[in-house]
C-alpha cells in the first residue's frame, strides 16, 4: 500500500496514464522543474546545492535527466540565463 492508502501499482498506472510517462521520469521532471525555479530565484546558489534541494542524489543521473528534459547541460542552461 502507498502512503495515501492506494496500492503503489495503481498510483504508478495512474501516473503513466495521466502524464504519459513512467513514475521515475515524471518525478525527475518535477525535480528538474524545481531545480530550474531555485536557480532562477537564487542565482548565487550552486547547481550542486540546488540539485540536492530538488531531490536528486546522484550527480550523473541528475545531469542525464536535466539534459534529457532541457536539451542542455545544467551549466549551459545557467549560462544562457535559463533559456532552454
């Protein structure tokens, strides 16, 4: 059972159906969105600090997911002023 009283499988299937992607991809997309918000609002924050605050633990996974979603590395995204 999931913390909300729903079986994890049902939650996963609902996310797959509604978001059109698997749970990992959905969660990582939300994390990237939060990281981008953090970096835009607090421009002196390091990418590593924002990465951890957004919920990423592994830097290589973070970089791969970030680039897959934005089309840029985190550094390139920051250097372009968050355009991308």
